[in-house]
C-alpha cells in the first residue's frame, strides 16, 4: 500500500536530475551540427556525410554516455558521492602506500583543473550560442551578440550569493520543456525526410570516417561537442542518486537528443544551406525569437550547474588539502551541498568574460570546449581503472577489459581535439596547468610545514608528565588548543606558558582529521580521550563534503562525558607565518607562491566557525 510514495519520489528526483545534471549536454544541439559542417572542416553537406555524422553522434551517445558513464562510471561512487575529486579520493585510497599513489593524485589534480577549465567555457559557449540565434533572425543583430551574452552572464554570477534554493525548483520543468521542444522539432523534420533513420546503422559512421579520412578526423573534434556535459552525470550523482539519473537519461534525455540530431540531419538533407546554423533553421523564421528565449533559459541553467560544480569541487579540494582555506557561504539551511565561494565566483566570471570577448563566437570557443571535455573523459577512465583494479579487486585482465575499450575511444577523441590547440584548445589546458601548479604547490608546501613542525615537536605525553611534576598556576575555564595530526605539543600552548605562566583548569587538545570519504556520520564525528590532570585529546573527523563547525562538534562531546560552555572556553590558535628560504624543499618561486597563499588563506577560526570573541591567536614563524 505504500508503493505510490516511492514512485512519486522517483519522478520528482528524475525531473530534478533533468534540470541539474543534463543541462550541459542538453544544450549541445545548439552548436554541434553547425561546428561539424563548418567550412574549416571541409566536409561537404551531402547525404552520405550527413547520415554518417548523425550516426557518429548517435553511437557516441550510446557508447560514451549510455555505456561508459551511465552503466560503468556511476558504479564507481565514493559512498554515494561522484565527481572528479570524489573519484580521485577513492582511487588514492585504493592505491595508498603504493607507487601509484602520487601519479593518481597528480592525475586527479589535472582532472580537477580541467573541470575548472570546462566550468569557464561551458557558460561562455552555451549562452553565446543561444544569443547567436539573433544573427539568424537578422544579421543586423550581430554587433549586439557579445554584449548581450556578457550582460546575461554577469547577471548570473551576481545572483550566485543568493543561492540556488529559490530558483532551483524551476530548473527541472524548464529543461523538461527544452527537451520536449528538441524532440518535437526533431520529429517535425524527420517526418519530412525519414531516410535519416539509416544513421541507426553504425556502418554509416565507419564509412564516414574511412571515406573522408583526415577531414573526418578533424570533424570528430566537433562531433565530441555532442558528448560534453558527460562529467555532470557523475559529479551530480549524489544530489539525486543513481536511479533517477539513469531514469532521466534513458526515458527523456537520450530520446530527445537523438531525435534532435536526427531532425537536424533530416533538415540538412532537404536544405544543405541550413548548415550555417541547423538548430535555429529547423522550423522557419517565426520560431527564432521564441527559440532564442528558451535556449537562453536552458543555457543559463546549464551554466548554473557548472558554476555550482566549481564551488563543490573547490570545497572538496580544500577539505582534501589541495587548496588553501577560503570563505565558504552556505546558502541553504536545508541543503548542505548548496554553497557559494566568493573568490571562485569572481575569478571564474573574470575568466568567462575573457573567453567571451577573446574568442568572440561559439565557433571559436568550440575548439577550446572539445579538448577540455575529452581530456576530462580520459582522466576519468584512467582513474576508474585504478578503482576497478585496486578497490574492487578485479583481476588485471577484467579491469583492463572494462576500461580499455573506452580508453581507446577517449584517446581518439582527445587526439582529434588536440589538433586545435593553437586555435583555442590551449585555453583550458593553461587553466588546468595553473590549477595543478597551485594545488601541487599548496600540498607540497603543507608537507614541508608539517615536516618542519614534526622535526621540532615535543612528544605530548612526555611534556605533560614533566609539566605536572611542578604544575603552573591553573585558572578557571577551558583552554582549547588546536593540534595538527600527528603533531606534538601545540606551539600556542608553549607560547602561552612562556608568556602567561598559567594553565586553564581544563585543557583540551583538538585535532581535525580530514577523510577521503564524502561525509562522516555525527555518531562518528568526535572521539574523546582522557590524558589525566584534566587534560583531554578530542579528535574530530570530517569528510570532504562536511561543513567544518567546531562548536557543533564540541556539543557532541557531551555524550562522551565532556561538556563545553562557549563563554568559559578559550580557543588558542597558532597563526603560522611561512618564510621562504633559498635552501628549501621547493623551487624558490613555488615557495613564494605558497607563502602568499598561506598569508591570504581564510582564518582558521572563521573557517571552523569558532566564536571570534573566544579566540586567542599566537604567532609563530616557520621556514620552508
């Protein structure tokens, strides 16, 4: 008798997945066919080529999206969490303490960097391609396309601080209308020229590649645009679950996209001149302005998904120790995953504006877009292999068999897009390289700092034994000292004893452990260990998606016999000033970069939500 409720829930989640997960790949019909038949690729608009291209796109959707992502990659979840950082954490855990750990970490960083590059290009090319519909209506509108695109994008980024909770409920229905429109337009053109259904035969795709040779290989770099947004399937899995994501793909998205590409192909068979912009030429002049409006809404939603994804990946990278602490604003009281990171928002907007102004058209951006998508796909496939082999413990032959086929496809697609590096493909690669340098420098710098601290660390137990042989004056209240993982006596405590010569009645050493899993249950969040003389060690455990809230964690200590009153607790935090030296463990410029990032990192008290009026900061200098 309770079956209707789950059905309703699945329907709601499926519509939500359509709005958030599939906005990116759902807007690909705006520009894919136009780019494939662009004059630069030298592909004639004739029946054999049109059927071959549509066949190539259709089977690309089947093999790359349906089989690789929906059927295989969605299984490689990190406790229900997906995305490049979650996959990296899972793969790193799988190969911990092996020679593959560092290469896997670098690969994950590269994937994250490419994700940021994709997050810049997606809003630029999507909104730009939608606004370019105005050029189809009248060439007189061409000078206004870029300014109008910038106006839409600036407005989109300016409202990010408000969160997506209020407008998110409209995403699903709008994108659902979009997919129904794609399907309806496709059917309209297919009825006029049903011969396009020959493209269902994969031999036409093979024939197209063999017959056109080098030119077909060039065009393949544009065909891949139909597959962009595949990473969103995996990245947004945790918001909806695997089943709604799969249901949305097979019941709505895949049929609508297929009908749209078949319909555009049928149009080109009837009217080869429409290749200049097949999407906006499907229904005639009367439909252009309504389509511009609907496609702009759809591309804004697609852009919102990538922007939110950039916030999420950044937050995860901070938690995994790949990036310095930044200000994170939680925009919803009910949805933990809805966050806003001001620095990421404005840096990304700056990069998007540069992309729109610098490239000037969706055709110019297509080269950059393709290489970002294919490089990310390649990274995901390799990381998935490590998960299958070392996490799921499949034998080498099975692990290789599960990924080798997709690896060959990814390499072929990446090779075709890499030919356009000089024509814009360099842009996401440069963004990725910069992100890898930043993340690697921060990680290596942190290891040097921890190594320096460990080298001079005083064992805590030995220190406490000697301290209480002749204890200092103890004052009322609780003194809480942040202590690094595996560290000795906190520097803040040594400084306090040296200068104030007093000790609180109760001493708590607090260590934060950042795990390679998405979330730690509240029942496992804290562990309390008594050290004697009213001293305690409190360990707090977080996953990479958990909100860092130390006061909330201290509340959980009550169940283990340790109660806190914020007005009677003083939080001692050591502010570390990193000094670059000429004989350090990194290149001097990297040490300078790390020192700059360290100085500008978000304050620890603010990051951990410690009441500012209860914080005492004590400075210390560390050479690296």
